[in-house]
């Protein structure tokens, strides 16, 4: 376990030494984590976060699963349902990840640690650690929505990729349960191509609609692997 945590710290240190350009991170994190981060950033802008805030959310989201470096591969890649003991071990990737981030500089440190620790919490309070939603900042759900979308879209040892319609229907069903209703609705509209042009020009990345289309294409390519 100690060796695995040290490996995670090594990944984090490599990340901290890299440039601030988004495309440079693919050598030290999983492609899926980058896609989660890109989708989180686009969605944050859609919700009205500033460019600066959205970029912080991007950086935090890249690291949201870094604690999995300490989880045994036989649990991470298990093709069947986890046992109760294995599930408890899996849950610790959130707290381990938060502890790994102690070397980050503020304000990224606080946001990244919160995202790591709480991205499996739920709006109804029935997440990993049963944290009431009123105690969680909205950006936690920005990242968790993006994470769920990408996880559903990807092939796993225990499942095939879901089609977009299936994913969005799941998110709709989880509005008020796993996700805040208004945020879930905004995400669904964005992924269906609505409201993209409503993002303020002063508060958006260039060609947001094009960015989202490119991201969807990346996801479709990964689904074929």
C-alpha cells in the first residue's frame, strides 16, 4: 500500500512540474481523466463560472482519481460486482487522493482535495461518506456529473459502453438523487446541443460548441477500443 501511495505522489509531482497547457498532461494521467476534466471545464463555463474558476476546476478534475494509485489492480479491474470488503477499499481512493494533494499550492490545493474526497457524494446525502449536499460546493457536482458521463460512455471489464441517450436518461433519472436537479437538467441540455450559445462571450472558451463536439468525438473513439 505504501509503495502504491508513493507511486501516486510521483504522478502528482510529475503533474506539478508540467506546463499549464491542458494538452501536456496526457503522459501522467489517464486519457479518461483528461476527458472528465475537459468536460468539467466546459460545463463549468456553461453554468457561469469564470475562465479562471473553470480552469481551476479543470486542473482539480484531472486529479480526481489519483488515489486509485493505491487501490489493488484486482479490485480496480474486477469484472464482477465488488464484495463489501472490496467496496470499502475502493472508497478509500477518495481520501487517499485528498491526502496526496497536500503539496499543491492554494487555491488549487483546496479545490483539488475537495474534488478528490467528495466526487462520489450524492445530492440526497447517500454517497460514499454520507456528506449532506448543503456542505458541498457546486463544483463537486460539476466534476461528478462529468465523471459519471465519461464512466458510462467507456467500456469497462464489467460492462459495454452506453449510448449517449442511455447516459442522459440515467442522469435525468438521478436528478434529485445523485445530482442536483437544476445542474442535471443544465448538463442534459448542454449535451443535447442546447444553450451553448448562451454562454457569455466574456466568460467562455473559444468555440464552445466545437470544443464539445471534439470531446464527444474523443469519447466515441475510446468507446471503440
